[in-house]
C-alpha cells in the first residue's frame, strides 16, 4: 500500500474498526476507539471526534485533540450544517465558511460526516486539519465507510 493510497488505508481502518467494536455495545466506548483510531492513523489532523444528537442540538462526545465547544445548535457551524442536511460537508477553508465555529485556532479545513440510523441523524463525526483543503472525496468516502461500520454495530441507536 503506497502512502498516498487513501482507499486502501480506509479499507484497512475499516477492518480495524470493525474488530475493535465487534464485541462491545457501548456507544461511548466504541466512538472513543473510533476517534483514537482515526486521529492516530490519518496524517495531518488536529482534532477527530463525535458530537451526539441530543434533543435538537449536538453535544460533544469522545474525541482526540484540544478541548472543544460542548454544544452546537442544529444548523450552526460545520457540524450543525452536516447534521441538518443529513449529508457530509467538506470545508476546504474554514475562514470562508459562514458560521464556522472555531474550537481550535489551528484548524484550517474540516470534514463532517453525519451518522444515520433508522433514517435519523444520531451523531456527526468531525475531522479538523491544520492544512487547508486537507480533505477530498476519498476522505469523504473513507469516513462514510467507517461511519457505516459503526452504525451497523448499533442497530438500536436512536
Ligand atoms: N468547527 C466545528 C466545531 C467543532 S470543532 O471543530 C471540534 C463547526 O464549525 O461545527
């Protein structure tokens, strides 16, 4: 696997994530390991973690990186926008995204993938990078793959 073979890296991470969470039903434990796996295996990240959907807003869950804002309103920031759309958002330049919420001043670009269960957004997974335009469609597909593996392990997640 070449260092630039992102699809192969994400496939490998998918196998590792599936193994990490297979025998565990606790969503906090499993999202904690997912955040740690991604943060330590993907290059050029300064933050990786989850926000849970709680009563119409997003609440901080397990993550790796600097301390972050705890609550994000539905529709606000990159995370709230991805949650409201139920679709992945890639932001190549956070300064050019209206309403971007700056948790870590080092962040230059961002990728947020919603986690969908039973047709509902139950959480979002957020990646930040200190490099502008760090995330492309291969990262989108890769993180969406990991999100699908997580959600599949939690069929009762609501
Ligand atoms: N930048 C995000 C907030 C979360 S932090 O990046 C960890 C946003 O605009 O929603």
